[in-house]
């Protein structure tokens, strides 16, 4: 679960690493509201019997008496962020499935192939390496050394 949450945060916050702690509760909500393949249910569905939703009620620009502009803006931001996170979360899950399938096959590299380079031993210009990109590239292979 920690790896899944880490990948989720990396997908969304790798560009702007200063906000991740403020938005951790949103990440927790999306993870708990997502289908877990082993359980075939979401944690929310197991605990509460249903999946809570952020309803897409259109935010209005006009204010009525007693309404707070900051609350309206926060609701709009949450809906926009939720849509973005759901899209990226789905892509992360698809990538995990694809990577698992690829791990089952032996990999061969040829001159001219495009490959990604692991950042494990690279110095990156990011505040926290853990939240930075795990791979960079693609790079074209010039010379093949070994198999």
C-alpha cells in the first residue's frame, strides 16, 4: 500500500513538490475510494457499504448572503484536483499492470532502441529525490555492451 501511495504522490506532485503534505488527505481519500484488485472492493465500501463521492455541482461565481468566497473556491479546487488525480491514478494502475506483464518476459536491447535511465544513482535538481522522477529519457542506445 505504501508503494501504491508513493507512486500516486509521485504522479501528481513530481512537478510541484512543495504542496504534497498539504494534499495528503486528498491522496488518502482517492486511495481509499479506489477499487483494490485483491479485495474487489474499495476500503470505503468495506467499511461503510458505499463509496463516497465528490459531486460535480458546478461552482457559481455569484455569492449569496452567508456564503464564503474561500469555501466556493476551495470546492472548485477540490473538484478540479479530484478529476486530475483520478485520471493520473488510473494511468498509474495501468502502468503497474503493464510493468508486471513486462517483468515476466526477458528483455533484449539493440542499438537504436529507446530506453529510460534509472535516476537511482543520479543527482537531480529536485528538493526531495524520493518524490522526483524515477526514470529519465528516453535515450537512444548507441553501443550495446553485453546482453
